[in-house]
């Protein structure tokens, strides 16, 4: 899946439904040169793993440079202001979408 406005490319890595109505999803997020995410929120908490150096801003804090193999946790509903490349793991309830654009 690709977004031409941001250069974002999302590749599904894992989609594992559970009997209790929850699902674990993992996606790889890549951006073209100069691309970055739109401001958004995740309804569920997200665990991230940096593939290589990237910038991430969460919850109104200043963006930070994370190195390859760094990990992070994003609390449910936290404002995610910028990111550049990662693998994200989310646990979603029935009918929940992994990302909600912030308008």
C-alpha cells in the first residue's frame, strides 16, 4: 500500500487473529527520499522496531533519532507526529484500524 503524498509504503508482515476478538498485526513502514508520516494516532498501543536510523515524535515530545535495532513503545491514542522507517506491532480489537489520521 502506498501514499503518494508522503512517499509512505506499508507492507503487511503479520496478521494473526485471536479467538478473544483481538488481532496482532505487524507492518513495515518505509518512505521515499524526504518522505515522512502524517500526524496520526494509533487506537491501540504500538511497539516499534527501527530498521535503520529514523526520526520519531510521540506525544508532543521533540522528535528523537533512533538507531538501527532500537525499539519503542507508543501508548494508545498518543499523537504520533513524525516517523521515517520502522516495523510496528499492534494488538487491535474487532473493527479497530491500526492508524487514525489526525485532522
